C-alpha cells in the first residue's frame, strides 16, 4: 500500500467527478494508486480505515501484537522465468511481514478461478506455493476458492494475507528513517519486471534473466540481529524510486542516492534502454532497501552478504534532513535529479 | 472451507486426469469444492497445508492464540436487495471468526478491479464496507488494490481476511458436537440466495425479499455467555444441508432434524418451488446453526431471541450417535430422508 505522506493532516478530498472510471494506472503502486486510496477508498472507509500505512499493519491480538498484511496477485503470464504466481503470492506477503520486523507465521490463500482453467495449472501453482512456504517457514493456515464463469477472470487470481509475530517495541516503520542513516539495497533492481514483461511479450530475454522472487524474512532477521535498522521496505510495484519516495515522505527526510552505486544486471539495463523504461521504476520481488544507523552499516552489510539473497548488497545513499520528503539522485554524469513516484502505469499486472 | 471428514487418514488421492478443468461447481461450497480441495489443493500443498478445517484457523501469535480466516467475494450483481458485495465481504469474514468463538478485531481488504469500473461504484461498495465494519466493531487494518484490463475481471472482486482474539481453550470447532446436543438455527433460511438470484435474473421477488447479510459476532457472543456451545457454523454456500453434513462428519455424529421446524419465509418457499430449488441448499449470509448442551438450550435460545439477528431462533433437531457422520431429515409427510452435501452447483457466484 502506498504511503500517504500527510495522513495526519488529511482533509476532505475533492468530490468524485461523475463518469470517472478505474484505469490500469490505479493498480500501478505509484501516484494513481495513491490518488485512488486517498481520494476514494480512505474517505469512504472513514472511521473504519487503516491506522497506519506500512507494508503490514500492527494489530493488538491480546497478549501481544501481530503483524497483518494482504496482497492480491494478478500477474500475467502465470508462469515466467524464475517464478510464477504461486511463488509471488507467498513471497510477496512474507516480505510485507518481514519489512516491519515481524516473523511471518501463517498465510491465508484465496483463489478466484476462471471456469475452464486446467486443474494441472492449479496443481503446478499450488506446488510452487508449497515450495515457497517451506522456504519461508510459513504454512497456509486457511483458504477459500471461488469460481467465476469463463471470460470473467483471467485464469486465476490469488490473494494471500499473512500474520506475523512482533516483539513488543520492535516493529519497524517507513516513518523511522533519520538524518545520517545509511541506505542499503540488497541487490540488483528490475529483474522481476523485465523477466515478466519478456515472458509476456515473447521478447526473448528469458534465457538471460530470471525474476528475483524470493522470501526475504531470513535476510531481514539477519540484518536486525546485526544492527540498528530504522526503516525497511521491499521495492515492488513502482520500483525503488516509488519506495524511496514513500519513505522520504513518511519519515519527513531527504534521501540522497548515487546512481552509479545502484546495481542493475546487464540484460535489465539493455531491456530498459530498448524499451524506454527507467529501471528505478521497474518492479522487484526479492529485494529490500533499508535505512540503518550509520555506525551499524558495516556490520549489517557484512551480515547481508553472507545471506543467499543479500550477496550483492550495497550502500546506495544517505539520509539528510532537507529538503524534506524529497528523493535526490546524483546521476551518472554528475547532475542531480529529483525523483518522484511512478506517475502512470509502466507494466500492468506485474505481480 | 468444506470439512474433509477423515483428514487424519488422508492418503494419496487419484492422480489428476489430463484435460481436467475447473467447473463452476468447484466454487459451490459443496461436494465438488471438497473434491478440488482434497484431490488437488491439499496434496499439492503437502506439509504447508492447513492444520484444521473450521471456518477460521487458530494461529499461535506469541502471547496468545489468534483466529485467522479468509474469503473472496465474487457475487453478481454487486448490489442486491438487502446488501451488496461490500457488506458481504465484511460480514462473511466477521462471521467466520465469530463461528469459532473468536472476537473479530481487524480485517484486510484486497480489491481486484476491472479497468473501466466507475469510481462511484467503488465508492458505494467501500461505504457499505464501512457501515458493516462499524456495526461489527472491526476496522480495515490493511489493504491492496490491483487493476486488470477490461474483460479480465467482472467489475470488482474483494478478498477480506480477518484476525480475531481467542481466549485460551475457548475455541469452538465443527468437531465438537456431542450426542444429546440440541441444534439451534438462528432464523429463516434461503433469504440471501433467493434475493441475489432474483436481482440477477430480474425475477421480480425484490420487493418481498431481502438478503439476510449481517454480522453475527454479537449474537454468537451472547450465546457463548448464556451457555455451553459445542459447535457453531454459518450456513453460507451449500446452505444448511451442507453445513450440517460437515459438522456431522467432523464430529462423527448423527444429526437428526425435523423439516417442519425449519423456518422459511414465504417468498423463499415460493421461489424455491417455482425454480425447483431445495431451500436446504440455498445460501445464507446472516444465519448460524449451533450445537449446544441440552441443559443450556433454553437459556441460549432465550438469549438469542433478545438479539436483533436471533429473533426467529428455533430448535431444529438433536444429535444422536448413530449412524455416524449422517444427517437425517424427518420430512413434512413423516418420512426420513438422508441429506447429503450439495452435489453440483445451484447458484454460482452467490457470495
């Protein structure tokens, strides 16, 4: 869920115009998603609205706090190099729990199936969910299956929600970044988005490139043991740029990053150049960005690099205090560019 | 989720036949749903499968137990007499928590929107969710929105998952029914299914009939305070018959009920006669059936009748010990009929 920067000062939005309709960009995870959330959904929810805007909510469950999160998965095609909708559905939700410092325990799974879907396809997807669940140390505690008529869905959609254990006072928020923090990225960006796009459009990058879809709870736990982490998030829809904009806004700080330091695999860079995409906005499903106490950055980085999903971890920038709520990129040629959230929709149905 | 009677003795199922496909009946909540679950989903999930088969799972969340449940809502049309997809999405999940004796706390909400959906429709649905959430005493803690291309979904689908607080040792399972228990139904059956069908097909029953969609957590809490409840479930997809079959199987008991005692509103009875439906299989969204200690039945019934959603509560039968896992109906003309789960699909997309 994108982060409304000034929810504290939230006031009555402009009324809906008659005839306004949902567009694909409302699902981008960028500006239009934020607009839909703040202009339609939150005002209509009123007192029943969420009380925070991190990857997971914190819910008082009696005797302790639990992390709680949800995501629907509509990726197309269902199978792509390095993953499939089942692996995404488990990893994405596990990661949302891990990003607030929770230990993922159990997921729910809601299928919406299109009449006519081969049972063998469902079987393959569920086997992939099992594998990802076992890797993450979670199980599927509860589920539901609905079927709609042929032509009323697109193969299958999956919703997973997740519950995680939170140690009291140990939760991490996107609002925790502080001046002086070092910003660490766990690896190269854009693999997931380009792998899916390539499989969808038959662009033929498949042999070179795999989605990075992976559960990050082990990596996150290793980081939290190694030092002080102030904020953490996995840059999925909307990419690294949108995630950094969210954290800058939520924490009221300035994020300064250096383009040269951001790892991008060669096939992703080539595809982005060919297609006119900015890799900063391309989705990832197995990367995280963390804002850590400067004094602990070395220890945290070292811990990350010993972990399977953190081998390529690097420092990509620092936090300053002004201009507040801004992300500034020192470009390859030495200029400075202000980075904004994804404005429209680049790659629909990427997760 | 339907209840596999002998999951303890679960063994390798028949392999999938090539070419087998999803049919609408797989979403019925009856026999075909059970088949999909036990023959495809559970074997593929393996060690990552659910550990119980009640309306909600029990998850150890550190410092206590939480109830956890999920449901996707694909009802068509989105608005019908007495409710809409938003009210259903909140009430259905609240009820699944309440049916195991939990106090609902928070829901998640995942939207899958079809490109082109009027924002005013979304606004109306979300306002209805707010109203149902406030009535139930829950809030929407976390959410997600995805958009798919025009023609790839049908307006909007909603998934809600829910977390509830469970007092240690106070959970209620569908496996708890005992010989001698009195079976109480909270009110008339079939209103929801017939109201939705009527709105969908323009049959013109609308003026007479409203969906019963309602949150039952208040009613359930009043019942638990009044006496000993051994098992409880809300008969949604698959209707009262399927729910009683599930509990009979899960508890290994015989359910004996009397057709004359089951309340059915006149327009529902008329519609069922006209359309050839058995009201025992028609979906409800605001009713519960409870198996209670015989000595407490009077107190529980009295408590129910003082509650808005239990005014019509009646005793519909008793539990005996043989034949095990069977539901027997004493019919209006004095015969006995063995009642089975819904075999196919009667009303697709009823919730």
